[in-house]
């Protein structure tokens, strides 16, 4: 089965530093997502992206966050000035519409971000 | 956004059939119902999706009543490796709209 690839698997950073989390979605997919999961909590939607622009974003996705698809294959999430509460597992996902309707998201294995 | 409600946890024994029900009273006409499975430290994995009636694939069945205000994921003959969190999501009409995960159901399969 095709895979979404995320790098790095673990990222440790100091509070206030910028981090970029990278994702390679499945090649023929059109829709891209970032989710995060704080340890022991549910998976939270951050942002969706289609046609080179943000489709929807949650309240979590404030001005410190940005997404980019710089080269047609990578999909990145940047956090400009990290805070302690940004520590979480960040998941990238991609999808395409299914024949007959609906949508199937493929998730990467995540980047564990630790902000010290 | 349609909110979903699921039991927080369920226990079962190996070989049994497990049914997990999700309620989604304010589902919209163009919403699909999708179930995902998540193991610790891994991304969610698609299990099954449906719009109405019954859908079956190689791992599960999904039952959706006519009013679509609830759905039931059925896992036949579970094994220890089915221990995971199961999420019911509503939405996903194929337009990169927000898909919201609920709290999920922690299924524990006992030997």
C-alpha cells in the first residue's frame, strides 16, 4: 500500500525556536492535512490544504503555524516560535476522493516534537 | 461539524465479535461515516467507510441505519492485535474539509 512519509521521526527543540516538519504525501493525492496528538489525548485537526492554499484551519493553527508545498512533492508545517505546549506527535495525511464518494485519509507515522 | 459520541472503552476476548457504536445526531446530507484504527505511537489507519446501509470489507463491517444518526463498526473474531483505539469520523466529502476526531474507543482484547 502507498505510504505517507514524515521526517524527522523525532525533533527536540528549545522554546522559541523555529521548527519545520516535513511530509511527502502519496504522489497522486490532492488533499493534504496536518493533525497533532498530545500524549494521551485525541487526534486534533490543524489544517487542510488543497490546490496550493489552505482549505480549512482550526483554532490551534494560529499565526505561529504555516504550511507550504514548496516543490510539488513535499508538504511542510512550520512553527515559527515553539512553545512548551506545542510538544506533541504531529501527523501528516493525504487523500483523494474515492470512487463512489467519500474520502480515505492516509496518515504518516508522525513526528514527535519535544519543546524544552 | 458533526460531533460523534462513542464509548470510552470496551473489553473483549479473543475470537469474539466486537460491535462499537457511534452516535452522530447532526450528520449532514453529504457526510460519510469513516472508522479509523490507531495503535500507540502510530498514525490512524483507515478501516472502513460508508454512507448508508451496510458496508463490508476484509476486516470489518459497518452498519448504518436509515436515519444515519448512528453507526456500528463490527469486528469479527477479534485477536490480541486488534487492541487499539477506534475512531468514528463524520464528514469527508472529498473536498479537504476538516475531519474531526472524537475521543475514540479503546478496545482491549483479552486472551
